[in-house]
C-alpha cells in the first residue's frame, strides 16, 4: 500500500510513529545526535532514511534541502562505510556538491572495490558537474580496464560507464571523445598508492617497544589509510578488499604474535613463506629472471617479476633454463615502514591485528 501512495507525507508518517512511542522513547529520540551514534548506528540511520524515500515517498523540496544541508555538513566522513552510504544519499537527492566530493573520494580510494562503489553511485548524478570533474570521472574507466574480477567484471564496469554516458548531451559526449576513445594506459591491475617521503629507517629495537606499550586508543580508519599508503592493498586482501597476489591478511593475528607480524613487515626477507617464495632463473644464454612462478603450461613458465603489477610476467622455456634457485629476497618490498611516522605505524599495526573489527579494544577512546 505504501508503494502505491507516492504523495504520502513523510513528515506525517514519522509523527505517527512518534505518537506510538512511549514517553521514554520520545525523550531518547529528542536527544539523539549524529555525534553520539556509533559507526554501525550511523550506517543504520542512513539506510533507514534511504528506505523511507524508496518505499514510502521521496522528500518534498523543503525536506530535501534540509537533508542535503545536514548531509553536506558530515560528508565526507572519516569512515569508508559511512561515505559509501552518504554518497548514495547525496546522489539520490541530486545534491550540488555531490560531484566534487564523490570524485575526490574516487581519486583517493585505496582499493578497486571502493573506487567501483563510488563510480557506480556517480553514474546517476545529473547536477554539479564541471568539465574537469567529468574528465576525471571518465578517465577512471580507462584505469579500471586493468583491474581484475570475476568472469563478468569487465562487463559490469562497462555497464556503469554506459549508464553515466546516457545522462550526457551530445555536446558533452563529444567533448569527452579523446578520453572515451583513448586506449587504457594502465598496465597494472592493482591500485598503487602515491609515493611518500622518507621519514626514517626504523629498526626492530625501536618498533617492538612501541607495539608492546602503545596499541591503545588507536584509530581504525587511519590504520586502514596507512595500510593503503604502504601499498599493502595492492597485493593483499584485508577485510574482503584488496589484491590477491599475496596472502589474505585478515586472520593474520590469529596465527602470529604482534612481534612476528611487525617483523614480517619491517624485514620481509628474514622469513619467506614457501607458498609465496620467489625463484631466480638463469637461462642458458645468461639471462637472469627473478620472480614468482604463477603458471606452468607444458614447457613454459610464467614468472611474475613485480607483485605490484600482476601483468608483469616473463615467459621462460623450461628447456632454456640453466639453473633455478630459491631467491633469498622476498617479493614483498622492504622498508615499507620507513615512510611512516610513529603514530602511523601504530595505527597500521592495530589495523592489522584487528581482523577488520573497528570495535576492537585497541580503538577504544
């Protein structure tokens, strides 16, 4: 019945709900503030608002403007999950600031999953676009052509692009023609973070006391950002996001101590897992190839020589191999922590140890 009443007054529906509440429930509702809600409660609130508009009725002009004003104030948030919900709400309301804010989030998103989420949401936005914002958005599709997913992944991204193009005028499409017709230049199938300046060469003697005494009051979202800044998402999955070249690190803290995990990041060459070990191949003609064997077909080896780029593969004929030895160097880059400050390292370690749980005691304030 609600779906067949598009003119239903949302404010009246909410008043009726309040009338059915007890006095205590009403008093609680009156003092409920966004700042007092947990992340899970904020997400729940945003989803309730979205369902109200979808299943009962869209807001009238005055209510729409009020919600946009409130949403604008809190968007973008620190938490990626909340930004995903807010982006969808802002686009549904066709907020003037949505294009700028969501494109900025798209550019900064550390994983292809997050980027696809924002790109998918933006495809319905009609207002607030500038030529520069549109160019940035449609250039992303060229970058996403190198990403990897399931069998229908490429078609899924293509459909997002087609939906976005359907909202443009002929003149706007013509202006984007060089970008739309450009061949993808990104060979990497991973999201690689921008280089960071050198901070200091950290040693285990300096790091161990920090991890043993200061993993309290940490910042979950900042730790996730540092996981991205250290290029960990490029090779590893964590909490269902990231690459799949290296091992999934979500449950790492259930098998290793904090000290072991810290050492594996600070000095990846000390202990190299057999499952992800590299080999050094010397061919008969003196060519040396170091990497991880990712495929073997007949007499042909496919060797990945760069973990940050799954497409960086060398082909080696088994008959041409003179010598093949285990590499003493890990495929994982060394000195990843040397571009991070003390607080950044601590938040990163807390994130790694949390198994993706933002309510872990390490993050209690």
